[in-house]
């Protein structure tokens, strides 16, 4: 997998680790966040229910998901930097799935789950508070969905078989009509 690195780490990354973004470089804050998730999988401001988030992370671990959660207290100007934060944390913890939440946005990274699943998880996590949003995210990752890929392959093969069968019947009918007229 080719990594192009983050394009923008927002100053909001300083809030989970209690640093002032005006006086602390964002790279320093990001490194502190990466260190902070090491013990319980959570990096969040003190006014967040960190124990509740740690319980969701532990529950995810029981389900085989190495989850890391970062909560920032303010939305960045656009949501894309949240994915950049998630990517950096995910690269520091290979095999993990990372969810970064702001009050109304989210960003994710995982080498285990595909982007469609992650985006669906983000949809049910955003704007619901850190604990409920993270719970919803984990639920989306563990929910079985209709196997659309398999269905599509079977459907395409069925259409091909029907087309071939129709052509075979056309050729037989033409031969039969030609042999009866002779």
C-alpha cells in the first residue's frame, strides 16, 4: 500500500492531549495523541467520558477489533483532516482500526475494513457523542450485510448463461427451419 502522508493535521489535534495549539506544534500534539492511545485505545479531552470510550474499545477488542479512538473538541474547517489524523494513528499501530470524532464529523483508517464499511460506520457515528458514536461505529463494523458482490457475480453469470442459451436456441431454430424447407 502506497502512503502519501497526511496533507493537513489540524490544530484541533492538540485538544485531546490538553495542549494549546497556539504554542504547541501540531506534530508534537499528534505524537502525544499517538502515545496517549497506547494504554486504553483512547485519546480524548478530560471532559469526555474516557472510561465509557475505553469500555467500548475493550468490547471491540472482545469482538476481534483493534480499535483506537481519538476525540477532538472542535470541528476542523473541513472533515478531511480527521482522516489524516486517523491515518497517522493507524500507521503507528499497524492492524488497528482508528476512529477520529469531532462534534459533528469523523474520520477513519483501517487496513482490516474496506472504505465503504468505514464510511457507513462514520455515518452512524457522527454527531451522536463520543461514546454512542463509537458504539454505533463498532456495531456497523460487526453487522453482516447483504453480500452484494456475490449477488452481482451470480446475476452477471446468469445473464451471460441466458444470452448463450438464447443464442443456442436461435441457431437450432434456424437449422430446423432450414432443414424443413429443404
